[in-house]
């Protein structure tokens, strides 16, 4: 007869090994999560960083300034005689100048 029927230790070894391996995977997963996933509570506000509302207000102000610059006349350098023209007028003058050539 074979002695394996009386030897019960190998039957428990796979269960014990499985528990240890699963425990190691769980520990590794917890360590990775702890190290690589930042927590929202630990993030401090950085000086100079604007909130979305502040950025939207700045963008609106910037777009308004660009619109005014693109649609109005103004002196750029009065002594040199440089002026800012509205884009539509600048296009008309450019087309007129190129039509003469």
C-alpha cells in the first residue's frame, strides 16, 4: 500500500500557500495605492494658481480687450505716425492697395 493515504500535510499546503500568495498580492496592491494615488485632502493650494471661476473671468476680460483692439482706432506710436485700425478697415485698405498693382 501507499503511504500517501496516511500523510495529510500535502492536502493543506496548497490552501496555506494560496492564502499567503493572496495576502502578498493584497499587501502589494495596498502599497501601490498608498504610494501612487494622491489624496485630495493632502493637496495644498499653490500660490498663483487660479480657480476655474477666476480663469473664466480672466479669459472673458482678455477676449473683451482683444475685441476692442480689433474693432477700434487708436494710436500705437503718435511720434512715428503708427495707428491701430479695425481689422475690417485694414482688409479694405490692403485689398485696395493690391488692386492698384
